[in-house]
């Protein structure tokens, strides 16, 4: 008898299963976020997703989306009067799909 090749099984309902195992956390998170949003589709509701990318290095917060040719604005963490935590000096980009985040 000859040898048979095993075919790989990928569940259709799992968008992360199609990603290469070497893909990092940001593309995986992006895929999962947009899969969840598409399952919540409702004509009466509109979703807008903004992202920021921040690095903590040697106790310094670095905005990874800032223009490297411009003077770096210090990123700071603040607490509002209502107790919410907000970032200042951090650039935000609106994204339409998972590919925009990679």
C-alpha cells in the first residue's frame, strides 16, 4: 500500500487558525478584533476603531507611530477626575480592517 498525505484541517469559523504560526501578537489580535466586530454587525450601529502603539523601554514611554523626523512629544499617563486613565502625547490612527494594523 502507498503512503497517504495527511491533509490539514482548518475550521472555517476560526479566523486565527488560518494565520501562520510565526505571526506575532498584533496581527493575531487585529484579526480577532475584526472577526468579533463583524459578528456584531448591526445596521443601526457604527464602529470606529482607533489604535496606538506604545513601547516601554528603560522607564521611557515611546510612541511607535510618531514621525521619527519630528521632535518626540513625551508620552504621559494621566488620571482624570473620574478615575479614568488617559494617555497624552500618543498618536492614534483609525483602522478599517486587520491589515491596517500590521
